[in-house]
């Protein structure tokens, strides 16, 4: 430190670049104006001194006193040395996309083969060959902070952290969380290195607006090929693991059609046997499609089925055009109660159609006299049927579907009629009423709880039952309804119904209720024959003919038109029937380590909720390990229990749920853990999105090959940020040693002159 710096307590920068200013309470210009007056006053006060000493001494004393007054006025003005200082440290943030799409090897970097996008991002960041990279170049003018983002955001402190393993991409969160962390810090610019894809969170435009609102420019660097090679891929298949025999399976399929815009076929097959085919029309805005296909398994036990797409034109990789899934056919039998008022042909043929099918457990309740009943197919727990129709909800809820034949409303008590309504609306069971001389309005069902459920309007004045023979016509557009689907082939199904034998018998009704769906009508006058509707939790059908048996006797025994129709109708009716214990998960497929929400509903035999029970879920992982998970009762929902479970390994999981200490059959539910496929969808470089982001945030877009120009551009932003942070730094001179020495020296000098002149 020089003597000048010590005397004025100033740094070399302040001495060299500083500017003298005054910050005292009294403005300097007023003190300057007052200075001549003070000088005049001092001269006047010291004029008598000239008579007592020599002229030289008098002038010296006067000069010293005037100098002292001038110095004191200088101190009173508040002398300050002001230096304009810029920000010494400015930050540049670099955001690097680390989602799985960045592992795509499609960046031409001068090597023999294309490199992965994440490797291209590393080259931009760290450099290669003669390119020193962003970090080194930008560190010359400020501090560089590197962040990695996918579905989360984190600081990158080592190169090993730059891995393309994120399951999702949330650009908005990446920008927002970075900006929040650096809020209040001098941020010169943000660099985003990405392929521009996003599949969760806010839009890319929203992300850019975050920086635009702060006035920070965004420079985007695109890595990847905007035109990936043509490719079909069956990304995922979700289907029930276990189903009841002859039940339809709904399969949810995710397919990718990169580069293909024309419709293509998708097939479900078992070996060489084609089970279902569908033509898929690609969407214009995405190459990922969610497709639903339906088929009926043709093999008992466990079988493997394949979803496949034929190879496309110029498609090089066809190994991902198919995906297998397994289905196990359960040997559960659907319990059905058929109540008939007389031993007519309809009862005989319909009972045989369902009884001979191993998928159904048909219990017949046939009235043969006053309070006399013939019970067929009941087990020991259903001995109560010998006295007639069930009298308690627990008895009725043992079944999932009820068929009411030619039996009048007087057979049932008011409580039993209400119980039938609750069976459908609350239990979710199915109900069908058949035509006859004692059914519908003819059986006095008008204005009863059963009439409320029927999809047809009935009155006490409906006409008499007719034994006529007629053709049943399928309503337009209805041939694809599950009840009417006798063949998986749409055209074959239409032909089957067009060639269907005639029906015999028709019960007149007033019409179809609003909201109900008419499936079959009387030809040619369109009187209702078959209609269906949902009612509460269940389903209801009305079939006004009492002679569907004529379908059976009109065709050879090898033709199962009649049997297929009734089996499908009853299955459709019973689809919503509640079980005592049900279990479900909040999804069918999960990513590894993502929580699975296990949920169960426990009901007593009367289907009332069981609260505060000990419900246990046993989870079996893909390696065969078992883990018991206690499920907690959700206080806000009666009978509902829930528990989280975090799977670690990929594969199929099975959950068995039981209620300890209760007479409730355990139930099972399955889920699968696999990598989410969203990062494989629409993987081309989104240059337009990245360009729009840069434009919104007043930056610029760079391709991978242009990224070496980025440091020069950012250097301008760094310089601008430094200048925008310029602020004055003041150093008061009033307490400096130099001024103290000057004041003291003037006073001592005047005293010495006075002493020598004998004036003291």
C-alpha cells in the first residue's frame, strides 16, 4: 500500500477511477458562496493584528487562518470519493435434458456412427477436440451452474451424473425450479440443451415465459434428428390376467408409428389363429396411439396371445412390431336364478342352454302349484329356495343375475319386489324379464319397483299376449353391441342376424323408455322385442317374446345361435354384480419405484360395508417373494381400505387380499411394473418448440453444429448483466489521516507564528 493510499484510506482503484463529490448536509455551492464572506470577516477581525507585528507575520497568520477555515468548510461539505463498481460475479445456468429420449443415437457428430443425444450434449458442455466447451468458455467471464432435468431437477457436480435415464420430461419444471433456486442472484443467461420433447408439466412456452418475465435470455441447443427412421412398435399391452370362460377380454394397446401416416392393421392372435383385427388410423399430432381391442379367448387354462403389426414400407427394425401377453381362463361359474311360473317350453330350452354351459351355475325355481316349487341346480346353502323366492338380501345376493319368466307380480311380496330393485341398483346384479301371459303389464308389474327398472314402458292396459310367429329385426347400428355380437367378424355377425330364425310370441308394451337401448324389434311394425338399460349399479333387459325356444328348434343342433345369444345376454347383465370383497389398483402398469395404491372394498353377506376390519394384502413380486401389507380403513368411505406399495423390480405382481376373521373369500388383482413408454413416443427433435422458447425469452436457437458459437453470444449477455448491476461505492474522506494532519498542521503553524510575533 502506497503512502497516498494510507493518507486517504483509499484503494488504488478509487484513487485512479474515483470522482470527488460532496455528500454533506450543507450543499457545497452554498459553502463556496459563503467562503468570500468568511474571508472578509477574518480579514476584518485580523486587521488590528497588523499594527502589532510585521507585515510578513500578519500576512502569514491571515493566510493560515483562511486556509484552516477553507479546510473546515471542505470537511463540512462532506468530501467523498465515489467509484462506480460493476458486478464482480455473474452466473450462467445450463440445463441439460437427462430423460430417456436423450439416449437415442441419432446425432451426426463426425464419427463413424451417430452418437447418443446425451453424448452430444456432453460435447457441447465439456467440449471435444479443439472445442473447449461451454463450461470452460463461459467460466472466463463468470460462474457456470449446470443442472440436469427430466421429471425432477438437480445440480450436476460431476460428469457421471449426466445419464439419460429419466422416465419423463418436464421442461417447465426444469426451468421453473432452476429460476427459483437462483432468484436474487445475477443471472446473465440460461442455456437449454435438449431434444425439445416433453410429456408432463407445463408447456415449453410457459417455461420460456418464466425467464422472459425475469428478463433473462434463453439460448436453446437442439440435439437429435428431427426426422427419425420409419418404425412401427407395439409399446405396451395391458390385459386382464384372469377371466371367466367365454368372457370377452378388453385389451389396451399402446403403439408407435414413427414416420407412418397411412392406416395400418393390428392383429391379436394365438399362434396362427387370428383372434381379432383392427385398422388403426394414425393421429396427425402424435405418433403414439392408445388402442382398445376386444376378443374372446379360445383356449382353457393359460395361453399366450400376440399383438402384432405387419412390417411397414422401408422399416428396418421389425423386432418391436409385436408383443406377447398371457391370459388365464378361470373356472368360475356365474350364479343365475331363473324363476318361472309354469313348466313351459321357454323354461325347458333356456335352462338347458345355460345349464349345459360350464360358465354358468343355473338354479331353476319352477312353480308347480300353490306354494309348491321345484328347485333345480341349487347347492346345500340354497335350501331356502324350497320355500320359494329368497326372502332376505343375503339369500338373493348369492346370485349375480335373475331371470323372471312367466310369473305375475302377485307371487312376490312388496319387500321382495323392493329387494329385487336393490339387487340391481345397489348390488349391481342383472335382471331380465321374459315375455308371457303373466309378465310385464299383463302380470300387473306396472307401478312396481320392477317396472321402474325395466327399459320398456308398461301399463295395466297393454294388450293380450300374442302367439304369432314373426321376424326379429336388429336395430340399425346395434349389431356390434356386446349382447348381439355372435361373431367377432362384423360382417359375419350381420349375416347371422339377417338369417336368424323367426320368434314365436309377443307381449305388448307401451314403448321404450328414454335412455334405454332397443336391440330387437318386431318386423314390420317395430314393436319392442329386446331392450336394455343400466339401472343404478346394475343392468336390466326386457325380452317380450316367450318363444325364443323356436330359434333352437328351427336350426340344426350343431348351430348354436340360440345358446350364444342367451349366454352373451346373461353375461352382459351380470357384469356389474358386486362381490363381498373386491380389490383393485389405481393403474394397470407402473414405473419402477412409483407407489402403487392398493384399494379394497369389504362387504358383509348383506352387502353392507364392513368397517374397521383387519384387511391384509399379500403381494407376490416377480421373483416369487411375498410381502404382507396392512390396508387401512378410509374413514371417509365405508368399507373401503387402502395401502401404498412401492415395487422395486420390473415384472408381473399378484396381490391377494383377505379379511382376517371374516367369512369372505380372498380375491386377487394383478399389476405390471415396467418402464413407461412415453419417452419412446414422437422422439424426433422438436426444433420448432426450441426455437419458439428462445424467441419468447429473447435468446436464440442453435443446432448442435452451431453450438460452438454460443460462448461469444453469451459473453455479450454476461457483459450486459455486469453493466446492469453498476452501483456507486462512496468513501468518505472526512476521517482520513491526511485531512486530520492538515487541520492540525495549520493550527500548529498559526500558533508558532503567533508565538514568534509575541501575539499569543
